[in-house]
C-alpha cells in the first residue's frame, strides 16, 4: 500500500453500503470527500474538487445509465472503480468500455476493495476475474467512436422513433438525421458489428450502453 493519503468518493443508492464504505475509509486512512446516491449529487458535493478514485455501483435507483455515469466522472478527470453485485454482463461491459478501471464484486471484503482503490489511484487496470470475464465474453469488445450527435440520433432512433420524429426532436432536417444514422451504420460495419437493420442498431446501442435494456 502507498503511504500517500488517498481521497475517495462513493456513489451507491444503498445507505448501508455508503456507511460501511465510510468506516473502511477511516480504517485505511482514506479521506472520504463525497458519499452520494447518484452522480449529480456526487458532483454537487465535490463542487469542482477532484478525488483520486470514485467508487460506483453499476445500477442506481435514479435510472441513469452506467455508461453515462462513468463517462461523466472520467470526463471530470477522476478514475472510476465499479463496486457492484456484478451479475449483469452487458452493464459490466458498458462500464469498462466507458472508462471504468475494473469491477470489484460486493462479495469481496472491504479490505480487497481498499486495495483495488489504491491500485486504481496509480492508474493500474485491475485484471481480476470479473473484469477479464467481461472482456473475454465480448470477442470484439470494440466500441464505435460516435460523435455526440450520432449518439443522440442512434439513441432516439433505436428506441423506436421514426427518422422524421428524431429530426423534429433534434431540430434538424430528416435528411440530416438519416446521414447520421448512415454514418453510425458504417462505423459499426468497420468494426465487424452488423447494424443494417433498426433491430441491429438497438442491439448495438444496448451493448455500448447508450440504451438501458431494463427500461425497454
């Protein structure tokens, strides 16, 4: 373990987990700077500050997507360590693809979690059984590099809207929305991930964490 005092935060909608984590932080002399039930609350508590590691559950009660949660935290310059029951392979893959360092199952001890936090703070990708299984179960494990607008169009279209409805919601022409979908299809095709039909696009959107299959 490093002698450096680590700053940490946790995002979990179970109060008991947050309390247990706070106790472990005191035992390991980590500084707990935020304890939140969702990512918005986390950002409000941090108020522009950064921590060495953010510990996060896969599924939160606010219905947010793990891919969006991870990207939000990573884009603010903080590494993410997923601490979860870890029984949903698609959500696990979405978390890792979005930038999470590793998955630590809640069946592990708090001591193991604290060790994982220390490794994550040093930029180490934790090659444990859960993380490896998530990658190995997805032979391609390639996420299409979509622009923000392409992700918006894909999410709306794959969720069931017609192109005309997508265009109306985004304030663009139907032809523009179609161009975005065509580009999305080409990008997936280059990765060997077929996206020729609307059902295929829905599958790709779920796989990459743009759509939460639990909400369908």
